[in-house]
């Protein structure tokens, strides 16, 4: 299907010098070139996109090399994949030869043959990504849209160009991409395509975890990430990729009493955090904050349903989840683990806002205190707006108390005034258990408010504790 609207009758970015040069170099090689995929889609959606995919009916790497020479810019060749890439004025441009693909049942790596633009469009994942602008002199700027991608853009629908069972079975990563695009663009997935995702969900296991996690990250980064995770749950993919989150789904009833539906609650918390922060790891903490609930769920005839210790158990689950997802196991993991472990602490202070409780929380949260407070506010959910408002007002009192204690005691990220080295030097001790006992005693006394956070009081307490342990000062 052709569309007569020309590049030059559209917005200025499509009149860029780069398009003219690609067209000229392709013509010199006597081959046809087209802009295809996401750049075309986003042009019609009025979304910025600096990634340009060019498909060539011929050798894409040769055209890329000639374009690079004309622009006097470096071209990176990926001979194994038959692709090339160059950068120009903020754009990243990838060239590939038009191809057709076939797949084996046990692999998502295709068997590739040279093809035409039509072949290349058939192998695309979705109709909205199969549209192409011609860079051929005779019909320069003409839109080729064989699968009515324009109509799907208007209807806000994700649909596969060919039979969805073929599309998703051939390359199961496309199932995640469908959900990611739906979440990113605010689109729906058409009925047949979504039914096929559900049918083919188990084939996701032939995709590498790294590729899967890239898509999960992109879903997490959307303005309303719950949309993607709800689709993952409905399709059955979530149970395969993150069973710990899928197991939050559902309500159990005992003696006519049910607990909160924890999956829906988690989705609400995730969206609440997304409204406040683009921090991807804070969003992961929101997704995982109640991950310990299924294993700690207990029914008590007097108390009803309880989840005692789910914060602690959840934090212990984080390393295994991060390892499975191939997420970083360093600072990012420890950050998520900390927030999951501490997410109940500020709320618990609503009932008893003691200085010592606030000091300990400030000390343990450290520089992540603001993020913890975002998570805790997001965790206040209810179907009753009055209940949410009342809890948030109570929570603000905790926030004010924290500010007062922090200003007075400078406790956040504090290091006790007495170091281990000072203790060893004062008492002529080697590294030993007693050094740790004295240091911890001073730290606890400061956090409990028994002494101030200063060297004079800390040194006096050090001497007292040392005497209790039968330790004498050197040259006393």
C-alpha cells in the first residue's frame, strides 16, 4: 500500500541532509534504500526519535560506507550480521540489507536470505513498525504501508503483520516487545495477537535473560509501568519471568475474611512512585516491596490476615531475583534491598514518633532517606480517598519530626566520633572483639539519645565502657 504524502511536505527534520545523501549514494550503487520502522512510526506519532533504520535492497554495508565517506564520519561494520552503523548530528543510523528470514523451533536466531523491501516488511514485528519511506529518486518520500500500520496508529493498536502465531513463535522476544510498546505508547494489543502471546508464552524460555531484562527495564521506565506488568500477568509471561510477583495475585478468604489483593496494590504503588521519580531502581523497589508477603501470609482468628516479617523476608529474596534477571549485583541491588527492608519503618513511626526511632531510621536509610519516603507515601493506598488522605497527613508529621531530628543531631550518614583506630591507640589493643564492642556501644548510645553526637561525650563513654570490660588506658 502506497501513501502519496511526501517527506518534503512534512516536518523539517525529514528534510535533513542525511536523507538526501543516503538517497544519492544508494542511486550511485544502483540499489534502492528506504527509511523503515521506528523512525517512521514516531514521525506520525510526533515523538522524537534519533534512531534511523535504513533498509537497502542490496548490500547495506557498502551503502553505509559510501555515506560515511560523503559525510566524513566513521562507519562501524558488523559483518557477521550484515549491518553497519554511523552517527551524524545526533542521529544514530543503522543500515541493513533487505532480507527474509526463517526460524527453527528451538532457536530465535533466524536463517537469513537476501530479499526485497516487501520481504523485509513481512519479517517486522508489528504493523506500526513495518512502514517505510522511500529514498528512491522516482518516488522519494512515498510511504509504503502494506499492513495498514497507519490505521493501527490511528486506532492505537499493536498488531502483527503476519499470523501472530508465526510472528511470536519465530521470535518470542516479540511478545515482550508487544507489551512494551503497548505500555510505552498507551496502545492496546489486538485480540488475536494477545491470544497468541498467551498461547506461545512458554517459548520465552529460548530468549536470553539479558534480552528479556532489557524489555522489562523499558516497561519499568514507562509513565505508567503497571500497564505493562498487568499485561504480563494476564498473558502468563509474568509467572514465567517473575513468579514472585505473579504469586501476589489473588485473595484468600478464611472465615469470611479476605486480605488486600496484593498484586493490584503493588501495581498502584509502582505507578505512584513513577509519578514522583524516574529512578529506575526506586521503581524496582516499588515492584518488589511486598515480594515477601506470599511466604509470610498467616491467618489469625483474632487479628485476621497478617504478613509479619514480609519486609525482612522480601529483602532476603532480592539477591536471587537480581541474579535470575541478570540485574547488577552491586550498589543497585543493595539499594533495592535496603528500601524493601525499610519500607514499613516510617509508617510504623506514625503511632510512636520517638527521637531514637527517627535517629535509627535516618542512620539506616542514610542518603536514600528521600527515596524511602517516596516509596512509603506511594505505599499508602486504599479505595477510600479519605483513608488515604488521613494516613498521608499522619505521615507528614513523621516527615516533620525527621527534619527536626536531622537538623538537631546531624545523624544521617554520620560516623561515630570515635573510630576503631582511636580505640586501639588509646588502649594499646590490636584488632579484636573488644574494639567492636566499645565502638558499637558508643554508636547505640548516640542513636538512643543518651549522649550527643560529639567527640567529648563519646570519649567519656568510651572510657566508661572500657573500664567495664576491664581495659585500661595506655600510660594512664
